[in-house]
């Protein structure tokens, strides 16, 4: 049955699986987020539920993280007071959620 090679699990032609979505949280942005919040890797691990060794390896560009791990890290940063924003060229940046104005 060679036709199965070219069809997905529902009998449709094309590739199987979910569409490839780029990651928002890069290793550099993860380090920057921790620095912004003055967190250690251990602090981020405690707040996110991700092991410190996974955070260390990801920030050191030793391996990628799964989307679910990225979501846990992002949630910890967001609960810590950071917001992820997309700037003009499509890059992602971080900023505080609650900005105080000079008059506050």
C-alpha cells in the first residue's frame, strides 16, 4: 500500500503533525528575563517547575526545550511581572507589566 506513504492519518495528502511554530523564548531572552527579575536559575526552576539543569542547558545553548517547557518558563516570567512584546522587526523583547511613570 504505497499510497499511505503520501497521506496523513486522516487520508489527506500533506505532512502530519502540528504546524511548526517558532519559539518566543530564546536562551538569551531567558537569561535576560532572569537578570531583569534578579532571579537565579534555581529561582526560575522553583517558580516554573522546570529543572535547574534543563534551564542551565537551554541558556547555554546545549539543547532546545519543548513547547510545554517554554510555556512553563514564560508563565513564570509573566507571573514574576514581565511581559513579552513583539517589536518592529518581529523580534521579541521583555518589559515590565506595571510601568511606573515619573510622576508616581
